[in-house]
């Protein structure tokens, strides 16, 4: 497992590089991609560590709760 701070930095960079209007979608995708590695991270900690609005912490928690469904359907998380 990668260091949490490195994961948060990677997510922050992906969000910053998202096209205009695509920031929320990128937050969701990154939340899915790293849901398993960040399974013990709270939504509040995620939002604070990534530097996004607190409300995205709820979205992070939702993605952690549903990650098993797209995985079961064949989603390759590292390819996101």
C-alpha cells in the first residue's frame, strides 16, 4: 500500500488537471480508484487532505460503499 500522503497528493494533482466542468467527476473517479487503500480514511479526512470542500467527503464515503459493485463487474481500478 502506498503512503496515504502520496495518494492524497496524486488525487489532488488529478483533480487539478481535470478539465473545466470535470472536477466533480474526477473526485468520484479518484475516490473509486483509491477506495480500498483509503478504506479507513473518513470523508472529512479525505476532503481536508485533498484540499476540497467538506461536502465531497460524503461523496468519498459513497464511492467507498459502492466500489465492490463496479469491481465485480470487471472494473480495473488502477486503470482509472
